[in-house]
C-alpha cells in the first residue's frame, strides 16, 4: 500500500508552503507574500519521527496546494505581455480538488493572526459539502483538521483554539517562522495518520529508479511532457508563460514496474527580464532540480531558434556533469515546414543545427518528440534510463590502464619545455559522472587539445559514449603528498617508492595502495589533491 497522504488546503498566504518546508526540513516550496505563487500541487515524502523517540518512524506524502480563492496580486492580474492570469483559476482549483480527493488526511490551514475570514468560512463549507474535491474513500469520510498557522508564541494559542468553532475538532497549531509548538504538531500528526509498516512488497515512495529533471525556457512543453508521462493532468498546462513556479516532483509507476520521479521546473528566461523575486526563487529551484536529478531532459522548441536562454540552460547542465537528452519538442508542428531559405526541414538538418549551436553538449543524444500527442515519449524515457546506466558503469583499473596506454602509444602528447609526458597510474574513482584520475609526471603536457583528444577516444572505447566524463590529471608529487596527508603511507615509503607502470600494471606501493586510496576518495576528488 502507498504511504498515507496529507493535503494542505486554505486561502492564499496562510503559510501552507511554509508548513510543507518545515515538515520536509528543506525549502521545497517557494514562500512569498504575493498571492497565487503556488499553482500546482507540490508533493514531498517526509518522515514523522515518533513522540519521545518511542516507536517506528512514519512516512507520509505531504501535498501543498494553491491558495483557494485569489490567484493574482492586486494590480498584477495581467502579466508583462498582457495575458490574463485569472484564467488559471479553473486549473488551480482542479489541482486543489485532486489533492483533496487523493488525501487520507486534510489539513485546513488558517492564519491565526488574521482570524477566521469570510474566505475561510467558504472553504470550510466546501469541505463539509464535498465541493472542493471528494472526501469519501472506501465508504468513509476523510478527516479534516484545522491547522492554525503563525502561532508565534503563547499569546496566540487562545486565538488558535477559537478555530475549533469551525467544527473540525481541536486545531493543531504551529509557527513555521519560530517553530513554536512544532514538536506537539508532529506528535499529533503521527497519531492521526494510519500506521504504516513497510514490507518487502511495498514500494519505497521516497526512492525512484530514475529522477528526471525537465528543464528549458518558457512554454517549451515541459509540463505537457510531465502530464503525458503521468497519464493525467498532474501539473497545469497553459499558454501563459511562467505558469509553473516550483520544481514539481511527480512520481510515475511505469507498466514494466520501473518508477520515475519527473521534476517539472519553471521555465527560464534571461535574468535581466525577471519581473520579481518569485522568478529568482523559481530559477533557484530549477538549478536545484538539476543537482538532484539522475538525468536531465533539455527541452527545445522545434518552432523556435536556439536562443541565448537555451545556451544559458545548456551551460547549467554542462556544469552539473549530469547525463542529458536534448529533446526537440513540438516536432509535429515543425516537421515538413520550410526554413527561411525555403528548404523543407528534416531531423538531420535540425540535428546539425543544434550541434553547431550547443557545442558543449556535443556528446548528448538528440531526440525528437511531440509531447502533446505522446509521439516518441516512451522512447525518450528509455533513452534516459540508458544514460543513467552509462553514467553508473565502472571500468576495471587494469582495463583502463591498458586502454589509455594504447591510446598514448598511438598518439603521444607533445613535449612542453623539453619534457615529455608520462602516465604512472589511472583509475576510475567514482561513477555518476564517471570520474577518471590520471597520475602523471607533468600535468601541463596533458592539458588543452590533448585532453580533448583523450576524452574523444575514451568516449569511443568505453561505455560512456553519451554521458559527461570527468578527467582529472594530477602529478606524482601531489598524489604522494595527498597519500601522506591521508595516512595511507609513511614518509620513508614515499621517499623510496617509485611510481611507474609496465604494460599498465603498477608495481610496488603504486599498485594496491594507490588503487585502494583512489577508490576511497571523497565526493570531490579534485579537492583531495590540494597541497
């Protein structure tokens, strides 16, 4: 069975997103005083620890919904190009209703410092009459509890108890800002949710086989793709640019048993065009989504030229060292059309054009898709899984040493300052991305064009043809100093030892010792070599 689901509902600016962030212990949702910031359902699996540490932890899926009733700020009904933001009303209310209907517990958030407003009374009535999503599940009514927010201290507790008059029992209370009564709130939630004990047949809702970040500029079809993958209207799709604000995680169970967490991110545009702080927050969420993804889908609009914004996003992707699929969306609208020279557009021409414009992603595969119609969606998903497998592959040290020495024997790097380059030892120290450390005599000999030559040959010979590779060159002296610092060898051993290779097989202390040391490097291998 899935973990219990808790939906947070209420009018705008009562602290729903702050409550989600508090329970998740990280800033997942954008928090801003502007009404209508949250539009889609934002869900996260969080862990509730037991009261007094007695008993098992409980996992719950917490869902933040848009504020009901007001979707635009005063004076901001229209965006910068004249689009009426109030047209999103039906979509937002649909997402709220879906959150309520899928919940096992509903938290009705009310700002205790504002007191009960007419809007709160309207929401309470709709919850009782099931006009804001269905509360019936398995013949029972899903319970509703009032969550008194912004209870910043003892003086607000009396006001919080007044909310019991709404008829949903004794209110929970908490302050996300001061964390006042946080422990009591978690203890109450722990008792309210159904006891769930995982077994070998239950899926782990916090783990997916693939985390897929979908990034791109505005109106590129990111949300449409997420809905196509989910098989339902999970996120709002609108012609209004910038509809998605948060990075929305959508868990998808595929027919073959695999699971995917698709992360729908806000559309990016040039920073100088940002209208307010919310866009900066959204941009930050997109960057974080890239950081926690296994694979990235970079969405391009087939009807538009590759822009400065596309190049900016591609730069973020390159810096992340994550596998990426360049997805040309809306291909059904572009295929067969004529370009500005009157020539019919085909996939080969478009791929040549993309390779020219996005040189830094020359290794990334290109896929053509029509997300709205489902064309090529499954194939792109299969390709993403394949890229994750590539990035997770580890090549044996012996094989790697033999291969690189063969490459160097065919084309040796040019001498620098009369000194020739020599490789002492090579090892793949980590995966995701595949990271290879080469211990050499002079790092400058291998830099620049020869590094690019090595990288290209490694892509041809190793199972990393379509994913980023990190190639790190370090001198023997720095390696010896780093080993000393790590306590892996004694000073007299370093003084007497000679790191050298014969047929790529290391001898003496340079063999087992250095290989084991390289494999124990921390997350950032480069930092470990600092003198």
